[in-house]
C-alpha cells in the first residue's frame, strides 16, 4: 500500500495495529507507530490512538501505552477499556481500579468489558479491599442492568478468588443464561476452595441441563475426585474424556487424570494416562513426577525427571523441583543429594518458597539441620508450610526445645498471603495461625520433654480453634498426655474423640503398657478387635501387636503375650514380623526366661532382620547377668550394626556387673577404636514454662552447685532411713566412696533435685530420661517420695515409674 504511494488512513492503521497486537511484536508496533506520527494520525484519530494503547499493552510496554493514553486529546469508552486492560495485564491492580474511577470523572460510561477488567483487578487485591470494591463493581453492574454472560462469569470468578464461593453460587443461581464458561467457572471455584462434593454435584447438574463438558470442565472436576479419593467417579469421568476425545490432545486433562489416579494410589493407571497423551506439557510431567514422589516411587520419579530434562528438553519449574527434592532424599540409589540443590540454583529457583520448603525438609532428613536453618532464615516470605517444615526438622533431629521455641516465634510474626510471580508475598499481612500439621508435629516434642504445661497450652489452642477433635491432633494429644504421665487425661481425651482411627487405639494401648497397666491394655485391645468387626479401618495392625506385646512385657504377662503371638496370624491375619519377634524376646527375657528367648531368636525365618531380637536378648542378659548368651547376642549385633553404641555399652555392662573388668575395658576400647560414642544420659524437667535439661555429671546449669550439695545432704538423710546406694550401677573399677559420688551426678537425680528445690510442695515432680533408669536412681526415688512426701513420675526410654510413699508403680519389675 505504501509502496504504491497510497497513504494509510484512520481505517488502515487500526487494522494493521490489530494484527501487530496478535503477533506480540513490539518492534513492528513501534515502526507502525512511527508511520502514524508521520502521517499525523497520533492525536487526530481516537480509533488509531486506541489501537496503539492496545498494541503496547499486549506487546509488553506499559510505559508507552501510558504515553499514548496521556497524549490523547479525546478519549472514548474503548480508550479507557484498552488502558484498564493493559494495566491488568501488567498486574497493576490498584492503578487499573484508579483508572476505572477516573473513567467516571471523564463522564465515560463503563461497558461490560470494563466491568470484566475491574472485577479481575478486585479479585487480586487482599480479601477485605477486594471484597469491598468488588461489591461496588457488582452493584454498578446490577444498576446498569449489565447482565452479559461474560460479565456475570467474571463476577463469579472474582468472588471465588476472594474466598466467597457462596457469593459466586448466588450470582450463578440468579443468572438464567449460564453458558459452558459459567458452569466451568462455578465448578473450578468450588474445587479450588475445597468444596469438592459441591463441585461434583454441579458437574452432575451441568450434564442434566444438557451442557456438554469440555476439557476445562474435566480438568476442573477431577481434583474433587482426587482429594476425596473417589476413584470410581474419577474413572467414569476418564471414560467420558475418552469418548469425547478430550484426552489425547489435552495435556491439562491428562494432568488432572494423572493426579487423580496417583492420589488414589493407582500409580500404574496414572502412568498409562501419561503415556497416552501425545503432546506432553510441563504440567503433565509435573503431575506424573509428583504422583511418583507422593507414593514413594522415588527411583521412577528421578528417572522421569531426567527424561523430562535430558530427553524431552523441557525446563523443570518450581513445581517440578519441589516434587523431586523429597524423592532425592529418600532414594538410596541417588547418592549425591546435595547436587539437586546445585541444580535448583542453576535454574534460578533457589528463591522460590515452595522449593525452599522442599530443600529445608531434605536437609533436615539428612541430619543437616543447620543448612535448613540457613535457608529458613534467608526466606523473604514464609508461609505456614515453611514454619511447619522447620519445626518438623527440629523434631526429627531431636531438637525439641528449638521446635517449641519456633512455635512462639511463629506466632509473633505475620504471614504474607498474596503471592507475586517470584513466590514472595506482598505488603498485606495477617497473623500466622498454627494448623493441624503444626500441632501434631509439636505435641510429640512436648511428650519427649514431658513438657505438660506446654502441651496443655497447645491443647487449649486446639480447642479454641476447633482443631482438638481432628483425628491426627486428637491422637497426638492422647499420646502427649500419656507420655507426660497423665494417663487419666490421655484416656479422657480418647473418650472425647468422636472419630478414632487405628493410630488412636494404638497410642492408648501403648500408653497403658508404658504405665505398667497391662490388663487395661489387653482389655483395650479386645475392645479394638470388637470395633474392627464392623469397621475394618479399626482392625489391629502390625503396630497394634507391638504395643500389646510391650504392654504384656512391662506387666509380666508372659502367657497372655505368647498366646497373642501364636494366634496373631490365624485370628487377625497379621504375619509376625521381625519387630514382633523382638517384642516376644523382650517379654521372655524380662521375665528371666533368657534361654527361651534365645530359642525364639533361633527360630526366626532366615530372611528376617534379627537385629531387634538380638538387641532385646542382649538387654535381657544385662538385666539377668547372663554372660554366655550375652556374648552370643553381642557377637551377632556387632556384625549387623557395628556403629550402634548401645550394643558395646550393654556388653561392657554385663562384664562389669560380673566383675570381668578386663573384658569390659576391652569392649570399651573396641568401641573407641570404631569411633562409636555412647549417648550421654539426659533428663528433662519443666518449670515455669521452660524445660530444663541435665546431663550426667552436669555442672553447666546455673543451679548445679546447689543441686549437688542438696543431693549429698539428701543422701545422708536417706541413709538414716535405710537407703544403701546401689553401686553396682557404677561400671567403673573405682572405690565405693567415689562410686557414691558418681551416683549423685546421674541426670535423673539432678532433675529430681531441681524439681524438689523449685517446684512448690505438693506438686508432682515429672522427669523424663532418654535412657533406662538405673537401679540406684530407682531406689533413691522411692526413698525421696516417702521422705519428702512428694509424688514423682519418672519416664525412662522404656516405661513410666510412679513413685509415691516409698513405692513404685512398676513393682520393681522393669
């Protein structure tokens, strides 16, 4: 046209600029703009100027769009619509709404297109402002009788994105001309707001209305089947997708199907769907990799990740990496686990919050909590998952104090909700609230530390926020109260729970066993069996039998335990596993039948890992000073687990208690040569919202000197009442006076002394220890309870000891 000498006019330029916008070619648009200026149409034609605003908005130059718009001497409805749409495209939501307001000042009436952009801008504000302004947009559309379908769809989407799905549903139900997009918007809104049953119901109604679902419908409704684990419904939708040919060319439908099958633990079906999709986009690869990782098909996940990157040439994104990192840490075949972190950095994904959360979890599970802390502290935007991940990291690494402290820090900071493109949050901040994951992660820390006051605080929080009756939280509360020595509160919590699962029952059976109440534990087991007759989800499992065997062991119920062991397969369908054999060996060995226990070990199937059983047998030999069988057990254990300190320590203790000092020293020497270190004795006691920790011979506590003096004085008082220190617990070849001095430094005695000096009279002293309580400390606790009229509850690694008036609940059987 220009070559022919014909000048473009205000009709040609808009048509050319529309084509440029479709091509998203900024440089070409600038060239056409130069022609517009050259021929004098920049300010003389509203239509041409509107087209220029549209071009710059769609080609990625909001600055030039502004310049053209500001330079317009006359603006019509299309001018404002183009500018507002451009601002929305650049996610300048506040500016878009400001332009919407100024449009009124310019006496230009908004159209349905304007309202769609305004609703989109409102949906991306924080909930309070977005809802306030969104209602105004909605109100205006009602006043102007603006009821075009796409305007109504935009309002429905806006309300759903702001978390007000009920409003979306109200808009939908009042509108009589709903199209496919309307139904899709409603189904997607319900799914995205976790209202899965309603999403499925809307899908059913849509079909009854004669609206034919498309790929968007299927991709929107399948997450409901996935989250509800409704496999059969998911299969029906899959069948429809196949009949409607919505699968082979639709990667998003394929992604939703893969997610549904994998979430329903049908991983092979998910893979068949993946293989059937011809055009595989990144979301589909992510869905399959995530499905493998969530079901712990870790090698398959890694293989697929490598195929995606190296063979298909697709670039992994943050979703890919946050899924593959957990697989890396679990997969034994993948040795260079840190290399995945290097790959994350190479892909410039190290600042993405979801990837950071996955990396924190990986390093925590590798025992490198320090690196997790570094990542956590470097995060610019932490969400609830970030805090929960770090808390979990502390718990699995045994840093329970730090886990509880992080809870208090978490409640002091503020959470960011709206996320920008880099995964960070904006300025809107609301208080962080611990959720069920936080509570069920932290309650075991309270249990380990016997931090009853902290546990009660968490229980109170859970009650206030309607979380206490959640099965996972409730089960953790049952466990916490039991391990803090409050069995009655544990049982009360159990009785309050409207729904219980097999874990809840197992926790309480284990609790009664640890407290030496084997008969009640057995009664509970029978009740559980009865419940399981009509609800198969409550039938005893492998862990149940470990719990009931332990209960029988602590209560000396040998015949009952053996009867359960011999009938567990026939009556309950549970095949005895290595852990069950280990429990039975402990049951017999604790009762003094060391030879029978040894025979049980010898009858174990050859394919079984016998380390647990040999360990139980070695412990029994230590208890009953059986050197011969103890040496046999230790020989096997040191071949199977040469790096476990307790095996060397138990064998050395057997020799020492039998006066075989040279053999004891030789065992200790081998242990040192192997670089194996004994876990030091450690005890905890809670006082004034703080958990105090004591190590054997500890002098680091501010009251250490006072505690040692108090114990020496208390020892003299106890001796007058008949107390004779049991120096057999000191496994060193030193004189008796020095042995008595060493006994005063045991961690549980230091913790008890701290409680006696600081906790008000009449209050129960609660102490937890990481190892088995020694004979002398057990004896001393009985004398202290009578002499000072104090109840003492001591939990060691095996069981509870309730000391009162000179007696212990274990009846000296432990």
